[in-house]
C-alpha cells in the first residue's frame, strides 16, 4: 500500500512539474525573450497542450468505465455475454465497440480490464478497433465535417467495421491468450456483499489507479507526437499527393503521427479533401482511430511489445490493402 502511495506521489509530482514548465513557456513572454526560445519550440508546446486537453477528458471517461468494469462486472457476466464460438465472439465484440462511445485515448484501460475479467484477446482487439471509430458520436461528426454528406460517414463506418473484423479474426489465429505484460489479480468474492456506496468508492479508487497508470504514457505519447508534427517535413509529403499508393501511405502516416481524437479528426480529414483522393482520406479517418502514436505508447504499457507491434503492422496492412483494392469503387 505504501509503495502504491509513493508511486502516486511521484506521478503527481511529475505531472505538476510538467504543468509548471508548460505554463512558463506558454505565458511568460519575459522568459521567452530572456532565453530566446525558438518559435518551433513554442509551436511544439501549443500542439502538446492541445493534444493533452483533447485527450484527457476521454482518458477520464475510460478509467471510470474501467473502474466500473472492475467492481460491478464479474467473470460470470463476461461468460454470458461473449459467445464461445471464435467467429461469433469477434463479430459480437466489433458490434459492441460500434455501439460504445469510447475514444482511442481511453480505450486501453477498458480493454485491459475486460481482458482481466476473461475476455479473449481477439475480442478485446475487436472492441478496441471499432469503439473509437464507429460509435454514434464519431459518425455524426464525420457527417457534419463533410458538409452533411452521409457518403463519407457511411464508408468510414462500413469499411472500418469490415477491417476491424478481419484484424480481430487474424489476431485470433496468430496470437494466443496471455498477451498482457502482467496478470491483474482480482478479488471480487467480497464485492457483492458490500454496500452500494462502498462499491462506488472502490470503483473511484480503481479509476484513480488506472488514471495515474495511463496518464504518464499519454504525456509521453503526446510529447513525441508533438515533436514529429513540428519537425516533420510536411511539404515534401504533400508533393506526392498525385500517386494513390503514396498518398494513402502519407495520410495513414499523418493519422498515426497526429494522434487526433476520433471525435475531431473528421474536420482535419475534410480539410485535405481538395488535395488527396477519397481512398487516402478514408485511410486517415479509419487508421488513426484504430491505432495511433499515443495509443501505441499506452498499449506498450499494458501488452507485450511483440503483440503491440504485431497488431500495429496487421492493422496498417489490412487498412492499406483494403482501401487500395477498393479505391476504384469508392
């Protein structure tokens, strides 16, 4: 218990120090003049803060859901909800994710908690891929971003669901269970005997644990994504927009690096519509919410590296080849 408390103190102290540094860089013009801070560093600071501000609310929602799953959902519930048949379980997990308004920023603690309750790894991946991509909020934002046109929203939803099923089913074949870095020891035999208020308090305690566990990786991911955005030569990439293969790779790369929340990425994607073909825009809209840079960092804190890199490569390949094959039909 003391070790956990000391760990939280270290996490809180680190977050406070980062906040103080960001404050001085952002709001102290005298400091900027004294140290002659370059504009690129100030731009990096703005992007870093914007990613954190955009992501933190969804991380908080995610850890609250993870805390609820830990206290109120038992293995018996999971066994009743998840079909034993592998194909049915993959489809069920993708449908559940499509109906669940989660963001990729907060999906990792949710799937970790689900897996600790007995959800198969392939079902967890299916939920992770569709949750941030096809939920009602994302579809509505996509519809509005493209001028109240349901075509892009429908293509994003349909192709995203198809790709998620292919990836999740492939994971079920390639990877075995036990991909978490460490097993989470659960004790719920006494939870049902406790009062409702005590269980709510336990839920909040678990949510706090999840938040401090995930927040440090979110900060690292946001910082690295900001560095790449500031110092990446975007003009060179934009000159290759005429090539459908290269433009698709570029837009998927942008989606991965920019690490935008899925509720907002459609407006960024729509701004590229006059430059890139529709298949490339869909690559941006589908691949980013499934897995991006900061999401990868958070996944590495939970899963084995070989598994994370495998899922990343598998997802990127399926998105790329699916859109490449269908580009003449969309």
